[in-house]
């Protein structure tokens, strides 16, 4: 029995779809959801639904009964994320779960990152998981290609890309393909106590991304390279809360410093094919 956390979120749903496509029976999959009203589509597919909240240990302990393998999708609730992840790992241990795959991050250095609020949680969770004694698989995910349109902005075709990422490059991967890699790890053997870089072979800068969007749309899309302070000030002027603007800017600065350009990739090996290129992905958005 395989349990997927965050099953009503993008990654969890995509991982379940991939498991089904790869031949895992719906009856062998449990979806952990915190809001059952969002699980109708999963129910229709024949997936078992269990209610559980990362903050509520007792709910997790009950939900994880009879589970062999678990995909722990990192929490999107930024309030004490480490405790949330520890609760899932502890509940898994109590229930004799044999393997946990965790969606971590592929970054140059956990300790030297300019976005410790992001990197530290993954590093701490990975350490805790490794020490739990349960077989682990760390899915060290790069940034989602799905974030590129968000970083580029809604008016990218009119105003260009305004993002403080300098000339840094990122090996973006479509979230659905990252989720597929998770499904491979859960449905095939030999991934115990392994770490995988879920990254593309090629990394792209935002100048290159602007050129790709120009080619797709036939419009002249420029990459404006603001510094982080200018970017934050512009976002705040447009009504974005300062904390959120600072959070987005942090990703730009980390990209600019090359933190995601780790030059390692295990994705093609896991998928058994070359992953979709960024240009192909962006065609689905701008084409
Ligand atoms: N690599 C990247 O580029 C990148 C980018 C963004 C995020 N991430 C990380 O990857 C994770 C998955 O991404 P995603 O796109 O699938 O995010 P998402 O669509 O926001 O899904 C997050 C899931 O976590 C669930 N969740 C949040 N708090 C919970 C709690 N207290 N108890 C139980 N479940 C809880 C949410 O439940 P509900 O459906 O009820 O809200 C949702 O199903 C994110 O949570 C984040 O940690 C990575």
C-alpha cells in the first residue's frame, strides 16, 4: 500500500496519476488529504482517501495504518514545517512503513544558501528522515518549470521579464515530470537510501528564457535584470505584501548566485527517457 501526502495539491495529484498510468492499482493507493471536500476526483478514480493534517499527529498515526511506502510531499504551510514533517515520519515509524520518498531540494549548499527559510527545512527534514531508520529516497527537486510564468509575470509579452535573477541558470523541470519520477521510485525497487537530483540536463538563464518566449510568441521579450531592492519596491508599489515580494526576490537572488545550477541530474535515468525541454514546456504556456 502506497500513501501519498498532499494528495489534493499539484504534486501529489500528479504523482497519483503517474502511479495509475504505470500500473499501480487504484486500490493500492491511499491519498492523505486534510480537506475531504477536495478529494472527489480522487475518490472517483478509486483511490482510498484518509484524512490527516501534518499538524495533528493522531490523525497521521491513524491514516498511516497498513502503509508500506510513503511519498511525503513537503508542506506548503510555512508554519513550523519541520514539526509537520517530523510528525509524518514519526507516524510512519510507529506504523512500520518501510520506505519514505521525500520531496527535498537540489541546491548547491544547504548551509550557504541565501534562502535558508527554504533550504534549511529540507536539510533538517532529510537529516531527520535519514536518522529514522526507515529506508529513505530523497527526491532533490530543482525549481518547477511551472514557476517560470509566475517569475516572468502576467504581462511578460508587454513589459518583458522583470525578475532579479541576474545571469544565473536553473535546470527547470515540469512539476508533472518530477511527480512521475516520484512514482517511479515508489513503484520500482532499488531506490532505498538513495538521493536523486531531479533536474534537467540543461540549465537556462532568464535572458535565454526571454529569447525562448520571443521565439514562441513572435514578440520581442526583453529580460530586465533589476536588483532585488528595486524588484521588491516595484512589487510592493503594485500591492504585493512586502514579505511575499521578499520571498520571491530571494529565489531570484539564489538563482543569480547559481545555487540551482548544480550540474547533476538523475531524472532521465529515473524516467527512462529524456525529460521534456524547457522550450517544449513553455510552448504549452505561451504557444
Ligand atoms: N521545487 C519547486 O519549485 C517548488 C515550488 C513550490 C513549492 N514546492 C514545494 O513542493 C510542495 C508540493 O508542491 P505543490 O505544487 O503540489 O504545492 P500545492 O499544490 O500547494 O500542494 C501542497 C499540498 O500540501 C498540503 N498541505 C499543506 N499543509 C498541510 C497540512 N498541514 N497537513 C496536510 N497537508 C497539508 C496541501 O493541502 P490542501 O490541498 O488542503 O491545501 C496540498 O495538498 C509544496 O508544498 C512546497 O513545499 C516546491
